[in-house]
C-alpha cells in the first residue's frame, strides 16, 4: 500500500492524575528549580483521573490521520491489555497499525502524569517494550510512502540508520523530532544521517546540548544546523514560540494566548502539525501557524490526542503572525 506518511516512534499508555494544591518546593537540584513534594506514608486524594494513549509516535500519527493523510505507524507494544488498547485507538483514528511490532518479554510502555493546577506536569515513565525497538519484523522492502516521520525510537541506532537509508534510497521525504536517547548518540555519529532529512525539529535546550553551543546563541545554533542539513531546521522554544531556518531566512512566531489544562503532547502536536502543513503546501509560515494552532488546541485537554485538530480546522484562536528576516 502507498502511504502519504509512515511514522516510526514510541507508543505508551498514559494515566493522568490531576493534583489539588500540591506542595511545591524550591530547589536548585530540579531542572526548573522547583518540584513536587509528597509526605512519605501519606495518602493523597486525586480529584480527577484520565486514561489515554500517548508516545511521540502515536501522537504524531493521529495528527496526520486526522488531517486526512493515509498514515501508518511503526512502533513496539507488548502482548498485554495496554498494547491492545493502543492498537484499538490507532484503528479508530484511521492509522494503519499492521506494522506495529509486539514482544512478550515485557509490558507496553506506561506513564503516570502528575498534573499541577497550572498545567505543568511531572511524568513517571516506564519504557517497557519501547526499549526493544529493532528492525526485525519491519518489512522495509514493502513499505511505500511519500513522507516518513521519525520520533523517539528508544535510542535504537539500528532503526534510525536503517529508516534513514531506506528513505534516502527510495526518495522518501524525511522529518525527525528526535528524542533524548537519539541525540545521545552524539553529533559525530548523527551527522551523516542528518543531511538526508527535509525537516529537523529540536527544542532549544536539546539543540544547544547537542551542538555544544550556549543556549542563548540562537544565531550560532542556526548557522551550525544549516551546515549539517540540506532541509529546514525548526527550533522550538516552549512559551517563547518557535524559529525556523531554511538556510536563507529565519521565520519566527510567538505562542497565542490560549487556556492551558495540561501540556503533555504539545511538542508532538506542533511537530506533526508543522510537518503536515509543510508537506501539503511547502509554506514555512503556514506550517508554523498550523503547528502552533495544533499545539494550542492539545494543551486545552487532558492527554496528548483529544485536542488534536481535525481536517479543515485551525482552532478558535487567531493565527500567529510570522516574522521573516534574513540570516
């Protein structure tokens, strides 16, 4: 079968627990200088619980399917109830799961998401079968697609390299939003693969660490990435918006004022929304606007999929203005 896009990435089952007035403590040991505190031996009432599938691979696949693209997903689940539930969700969303790999030596990846009242969250993550992502069972010789999107692969170099070379050899457009374990392979090892991607997406912290460039030196980050890749580089900056370079110009946009219930999946929603619109129109400014609209919609709901926009909808908020400047 010919697909519009095939997604390679993670699949998890998520449980969201909404916290009521949790104790927030200040401590430099935390990345954001603050953390949640619970009394040992205490019993804490949870006012709301939401069950939903997640993982960067399934989240992005649902965006593509809801936007009308013929989409397949390739990832790993276990032979358990959570794995079956994830496959059911994919089928209901119109994502073809027939290439999903299953293993019986562990459980499907699972996360417990503790959600604060301001929408920020702490995630307890069990990687499960997601750690066993290999090329065994992936029929690359039968896969046909116009685009491929690579999300977190549990650090599998085998899948990343094989997928990249398969796409190159078959003239398939490639996009990637790598996870931390993919970036941990290091610049020198990833450099030969990155040049084959049409779209590379990283957040500012990831890009700075990966390149060894100070976080605030955005210009240096862009100039370095432009030398590494032939396509476009997307730098997401959380609440500070996004900047995109095509090697000649930089496109910049902020984040619209919209309500935030919970932020899980915002990055996946932006990345997949951006790639979806870029694949359709080739217009970077429109891709930024749709990616931003998709992310803004996702954070208004619990879970990473409920708020994903349907085809024809750009959400209720005005489109963000996009500023274009020369490098």
